[in-house]
């Protein structure tokens, strides 16, 4: 019989705690999972994943992705090749899932529509 293992989110890098990276609470090539905490006004530049599907669950607060506003309990699903930017409208907590876990599968997305 096994035992309960534990880890702490504050020991992970940028909130990522499942995936094929170190440190991790659970190593997996199947997916990545992270909890992200943001302050109002924070932004991420437009990016695209060529392989992974990215799911963002807004736990609290309000965010803007791809020109649309989302709030608590909204789940945004971005298929491979779908670009998005990210703006925090109110302090927010999100849970991000990327399937599969692919190192380096995040590319800047330029206004011209070309992924770099």
C-alpha cells in the first residue's frame, strides 16, 4: 500500500506542477498543469502553440483573451494554431492545462498572422 506524497506550489516554477519538467509534483509527458496568480494590468504577448491544446479555467477575477472577456468558471479552449494574447482585467487566478506536454511549444504570434 502506498503513502500520501505531498508537494508545495511555492516550490514549483511559475505555478506549473504537472509535466515533463523539474521541479514537478507529478512527472508526465501527457499534459502540463499549472495554477497562475495575476494582478490587474498584467499582460502576456500574443502566442500560439503548434502542437498542444491549451485550456484555461478562470477560477477568480476577469481576464481578456483573444479580444473576449472571461470570468469565474469560464473555460477557454485553444486548439493548436489558435493564437491568443492575455490581459488581466481584475486580480485573477487561473488553472492552465496543456495537452500534450511539449517543451518549447510556445511561439510569439505576430500581427501579420505568422507564428515565429
